[in-house]
C-alpha cells in the first residue's frame, strides 16, 4: 500500500509506516507522478484534487485534514469511485477565537458599545454556531442567515442575506465556497449586496476568499471611511489583494483555524478515516504524547475582551507588512491554544457564559 501525505500535517509522521510506504510532500507540490501508484492521499487545502491530479491513478481514498473541501472535485471523485473524507468541525473553536479577537480589536479601536451592536452570522454550521454563542457572550443581538438549514429545519428566526446585510453592524461569513447548487456562496458579498450594508459595518471573512468579491469590498471601504474589514482568507492565496489587506483592520494569512486543538483533531480525523477505509485498526487514535494534555490557568479580575486577548494576540498574525511570506508564515506557524486549553477562575465574566464559548471554569 502507498500513501502520499502533505508534509505539513502535524503528528502524522510514523503513524502509517507500519502499514504502508508513505511519501511526504508539500501540499502544493503533490503531482500526478507522485500519486499515480498511491492508494490514499492525506491532504490539506493546498492540494487540488481534480481530474488533472487523479485521472489514471489508483487512488481510492482522499482524506483531507481540513473542514473545507473546495479543493476536492467531489463530482469527479463520485464519478470515478474515489472516496473522500474531511474533518468536520475540527478547528471550529480556533475560528471562533480568531473572530472573537478580530471583533474585540475593532470594538476597542472604533470605541463601539457591544450592547448596541447586531452581529450577523452568515452560515450557521459548526463554526457559525460557535460565533453565535460568542456574539451573545458579548451582549450583542445576533441574527442568522443559512438558507440550506432553513429549508430543511424551518427556522423562523433566520433571515435572508439581504435582510441580514441591511441590519447587521458586524457581518461574519462561515459558509463553504460553492459555485453551483441552489445556494452558491461565490461572491455572495458583491457590489450589489454591499449597497444594502451599513456605512460603518465591520465585514469579517474567515471562510474562503471567493465568498467575498474583494475588489467590490475594497471600493466600499474606500467610499465609506467608517467601514472596516477583518480578513483571514483571500481569493488568490498565497497572493492577497495588497490594497485590501492595507485597508483592513485585521489581515492574516489563513490561520484562523490554526490552533493546536484544531490541528490535532484534523490529523486524528484523517488518520481514523484512512484506518476505517483500509481496516487498519487505528481506533480512537491520538498523538502520543498528546500535546493537548497541557492546560493553562487564567486568574484575576479581567473582563471577556481582555480574556480573549490574553489567549490570542491577533496582531502577531498580521501579514500586511510581509505579505510575500504568506505560505511560509502558515508552514512555520506556532499553533496557538484555543479557549478550551484555558482554565479560568475569578474573572469578571459569568461562568455559564465562559463555558458556553468553550473555556474551562474552576
Ligand atoms: N479560515 C480558516 O482557517 C477556516 C477554518 C475552518 C473552516 N473554514 C471555512 O469555513 C467554512 C464553514 O465551516 P463550518 O465548519 O462551519 O462548516 P459547516 O459545513 O459546518 O457549516 C457551513 C454552513 O453554511 C451553510 N450555508 C451553505 N450555503 C449557504 C449560503 N448560500 N448562505 C448561507 N449559509 C449557507 C450550510 O447550510 C452550513 O450550515 C468551511 O467550509 C471552510 O471553508 C475556514
Ligand atoms: O478548512 C479548514 O479546515 C481551514 O481552512 C484550514 O485551517 C486550512 O488549513 P490548511 O489547509 O492550511 O491545513
């Protein structure tokens, strides 16, 4: 058996060597010659799994250690009998932390009162639901838009995108990137839909670059000096729209999901998917030693904003001054710990609220 794996998936090396020949390559370097005789691929967002890569190979399974899967051509895989697996929810808490840190930075710099603000969450899946809890913890009014869920679950409080854009002070996107189907998300924030938005809104994108028309957003920001943007994902990664990055209040290189918890869970889910498929017996696998066993204590008289900033200094991930290092920054990232790694005591926030957004409470 042969497995080709992305060398930047942490904790993977050594796991499958007892069962297979394992070749590690940079995700964007994995090519047809490497995968021709491979049975399985273990990838991240950097490997485009399409006919160009897969045609004529013997690949039977693609396991992606990521939530998003717009890098996998699902139709091609289905038509050609290639199974695929992702890691749903693996780094949702990390994205929640990134969104929290971005919003706190904006509120402090624009001197806004959270209790007067409405948070609009577009896409209410694993990440969106955590962001809803965050908004409530901040004391904001939270409104939601998720037509696919609404259609199946009949959620009377959910709004259309147009309604949400007209009301929200903060608009945050947590949708997959889709170009077809009933509810495509490609450029869902565009020149037309931006006209519905408040001139002092904050636009937050940690989903996928193509969800927002970057040029249209830049024009809106130029025309509305009180509007802001916090952007982690870019349409042409690793290149970013430099003018948009410079105008944004937060510009990071697609690291919103990069917590140690998120990475361990992503690898765990990929390992178990490969093991299930090839019946290798790696059930409830964890890295050994498990780095998540280390926890941290935060004690003292601080409020929620300072608490979030203590767990994550989002300015340290700013890529504006050296955007050419986008991919290197990601590949050498020191994974941060998300809220679940922190045991909080005696701080000025209600324990139930802290628990709801993932902190441990003493
Ligand atoms: N920046 C990062 O590091 C990072 C990390 C994790 C995930 N992501 C991105 O975030 C996306 C969301 O992650 P998730 O775990 O919440 O996924 P999810 O599948 O759990 O939830 C996505 C939600 O979006 C909804 N949706 C689909 N089309 C929609 C539309 N047109 N309008 C409104 N809602 C729509 C779905 O119904 C679903 O509820 C992923 O697909 C991935 O692209 C980015
Ligand atoms: O979809 C996801 O899970 C995220 O976008 C993820 O954080 C991307 O990570 P990478 O492909 O760099 O591992």
